[in-house]
C-alpha cells in the first residue's frame, strides 16, 4: 500500500517534471543606447514578430515560440558583461581646417591635432583615414591635388609622431563633397578641411 | 586587391576612385580590433589564426574557443564582440561610405554576441539583420546582446 502510494507520487512527480518550460534556443536583450537615442530590435521567429524598444526589453526564443520578458542591468552584466567589455572602442571623428588655397592647418586645427594623437594612442591597433577636401574656388585640376596634399600633410604629421605608416590612409575628394554646399567659386573656410576617422 | 574589390562592388563612383590617394589601407569590410584566447577566422575553407588588426572579408566566419573573445569594427562603424565558444558568420556586407547605404547580414550560430550598430542601420532600418538558428533580428539600432546556447 505504502509502496503503491510512493510509486503513484513518484509518477506524479515525473509527470510534473516532464513539462518544464522549454529551454531558450536564444536570448535577445535590447541595451540602453549610449547616446540616449530611441532604439529598437525586431525579433521574428516563424510567423511571430516582437519589437524590443525599451532598455532591457528581452525575448527568449523557444521551441514553443517567442517569450518576451523584462531583463535588467544586473542580468545583462551577469550574462553579457565579459562580451560587452570585449567590444572595440567606438570610432572617433575629427575635422581639421586649412588656410585658403594651401595645405597649411589653421592655428586652431594645429591644436586639435593633439587630440587626434591622444585618440590614436588609446588604441592598440589604430586605423586612421584622412580625407582631404577643398572649397569650390578653382577647377578640379587644382582642387584634387590640393585636397590630397591636405590629407597627406595630416598623414605625415601622424607618422612623424610614431603612428605606423601602414595604419594611416590618405585620400582627396577635391571639391565634390562640401561640408557646407555653396555655389561654384565660393571661398568657404568650413569646406577647406581634412576629415579624420580613428578606428 | 582593395582596388579590385571596390571596382567589383561598384561602391565608389569612378571619379572618387581616381581622386583617391595611393595610401588607402587594406581595411576590408572590417577589422579584428580585440582578441583574447583562442580566435580563428574561416576563410575559403581554411582556418586562419587571428591577430589584432587583421582585416575581414565578406563570408568570413569568426570562431572562438572556450577562453576566446573577439571584438570587430566594421567599415560602417558597427561594433561587434563575441564571447567564448562562439561562431559568427559575416555573410554579407556592402557599404557605400558616401551615402551610407548598403546591407549587413550576419549569423550567430552559437555563443554570445554584443552589438552596437553603425551607419548602415542608422541610414535604413532594413539594412542590418542578424540571424540565429531560431530567429531573425531586424536591427533598427543600436545596442543589443544575443546568446545562443
């Protein structure tokens, strides 16, 4: 009798264990945007779609479908802290300005060059691209070489400070991509520039 | 090589190509920026060992061992990192640096992944997708994490 009861209880227990919640096949968590922007990720499993659009909104994908839930900073730290820490530094951008018609930096931009060096120094394998531009005074035959020459001035300055030459690329786009659109032939200081990306 | 792939991709108008200087780095679609423990890249049927600074190509598959971590910066400024025992396939990446249009499709077979989306996702909410064996994620932006046990 007691044995029967025991085995009946055991069977009940096994039956309860036989339908645990399906283990997640994947977990997705939306993280807060570093710049505070509104962000979202849509998650589609078969015919089900769910939008994660609040910080720490999350979903488990299971054999039985999508199961949304609210995660937290603590949970994310426990599950993803180490992998988040392995993310590369975000790229940094700088714009240096030049004296009209020349490949000579303005005094302010000479100072800003120091910040570019500092940003490069933070990175174990920096990657720098310098793209030169001109204003719309003059022909392409003048502006293409001038824009290249401006980018090369920046490139050489970085190499002189110890940045490996093969980690710095320089190119010129002439007057084709003005920061401030103008009519042709307009002297615009904001277009005489080199845009630098440090990755 | 870079010139050839750019010509094939048709990403840059000829004028820009001509204006480009001589020293355009071989940056590929992205670069391995951080690496710890065992990390390798499958390319064309070969497993390449990884050094930081290594350029990546479309169709590369990045793998980590039990102690491995890798961080990747893509050309559109997307940042990706994977944790131990992960397999991440960079299936498709097209990016026009002038218009910021293109497409980035990747697939996490297993492991953990953290992402900050870049210019492609900012330009178009349809431009970036991540697949897992169970689901498809549409990345409108910007930061998220995925685990596939």
